[in-house]
């Protein structure tokens, strides 16, 4: 039996098409459809229920040293209110998950986990904690709303009792949004400006309803899992289970800037050093034929397999089909034309740079 988020009734009221996902019942789309929801985020604003994500607190005198050991990024210079993205590796250098770390103070951090990995991640971290450190799972009591798009700031600001965080990847705790205390971060998974709000389940519905009502005049639409995926793919953001997994290292996935090899130690560092230059790399593809490349489709160069598609879709803001793939490093470069074997036919494709879409400043 799938769990329901605090917003389930609101989704049904808005004609949300509900599907099981990561143990929850969530909307894949609403009456307007995925393409309309996608374009609302690109041009105005979209509202997402992301309460299925996991949240844990790491606290104690040794909280920082444990983050340094568990995760590949460097957290030593973080300030209160700052957020950092990081992969978490296994001993072989593969990716256990990719996470967001919020520093509340020097002894207290919140970590946001991918929904499908929550229990695995918590077990993994707990088994490796050292010293004066405690891990507390607050997922079940925490709701999360994402509001994304160029008009998101003006919508949220009208309901807030204090200034919103200005810089990307920063947060402010205890902002009142429509009378409800929230942690508000300037983050998102769409390639647009926006915010993610963390709040207690009890009053979460009030905030959702207030944002919906306030956003109508600005063109805000409720958005489901479908648009969340097309948006992140246009922005070339990795999705765990596609561009990342326990057999794909963050270096192969193109996340080297989040892997600080200069740190004395982190889990997986030795394996990454032994492996040397990654054998694979993540690339972008523009599909030239009519059709969509799907995860698992074989990528061909001169009729020889060089890798596989990890994600593919029709990109609404670009009006063309795009895909990401993991291929042999150095086998292709931007401008190369190759084939993708999909459902018994060969689609012609061109290698292009990532991201496919970048928001205008």
C-alpha cells in the first residue's frame, strides 16, 4: 500500500493522475498535461509535491568529520545557511546516492536523500558513523514543496514574513509562509530559479493552497513527476538509477567538480585513484530522426556499440528529442553523428554539449 503525502487530496482535486512512485501515491501529471506543466516552469512557475524525498539530521561534535568521510565533496568551509551537493560512494567508487547537505550550524546538518534510496542510504550511513554523531530520520514528519520558475520568487515573497534567500544553494530557516514555519532553500531540480520548502506535515496543505491561490495570476500550474523528469533532463541533471548507480562512478557521470580528491579520505577515494581516468563519460544527444531514445537503448558508432542511453525524452522547451548516454570515453565529440538502436530501428543522433537547456539571465 503506497503512502499518501499531505497534498494527496489537493492533487485529486486538481485532476492529478495518481501513480505509485517510490512508495508513495503521487501525480504524474494534471489536466493541463506534461508539456504545459513543463512550459509553465520555463515561463512562469510550477508547483511540485516532493514530499517523497528523504530528510535526515546529522548532529554532534563529529558531524562534520563524518560528512567528510561519507561524501565526496568538501564540507570544511561551509557557512551556516549554505547547501552543497555531493555524491556518496561505495568502497568500489560506485555511487550509493547523490545528496544535498544543508548546514544549520557547526554541529547540525540536514541531508536530503533520493526517495527510492532513503532506507538504503540511512542504513549505509548509520553503519559507518564514528565518534560523537547521531543520525535522525525526520522524513515521515517532513513535507516538501518545490516552486520553480522565473516568477516563483514573486509568488513566494507575497506570502513570506521575511526576506527569501537570495543566493543559489543557500537557505533560511523559520520563514513564515502563509503563517506556517518553513525552511526555504533556493534550490531545485528543473534548471530554473526557484525554491524548496521543508515544513511539518500538519500544516503543509495550508501552504500548498496559499501558493496555488497566489500563483494563479502569475501563470503557476501544479506539476507532476512527468514534468519534473523532462525539466531535469533538459537541464542535464542526473537521476539516480539512470545517470548514477552503484556501478557508475561520479567521475564517469561528469560530476568531477563534486569529488574532492584533495581530501585526505572519503569512502571510494582509493578505488577512484586506482581506476585512474574513467573509462566512460556522459554525453548529450540530439535525436535527428522522428522518435525518442529510451534508457537502455544501445549507442552505435560505425555500427559498433560504444555505450547506452541513460535517459531520453521529447524536450518541450526545445521542441526536439534529446537523450543522455554513457559511452566509451573519447569515442565521440560534439558534432559527431551516430546511431541509437531503439525498438528495432536505428535513430540517427548528433552529439551535443550539456546542458541542453540553460535558463536566460
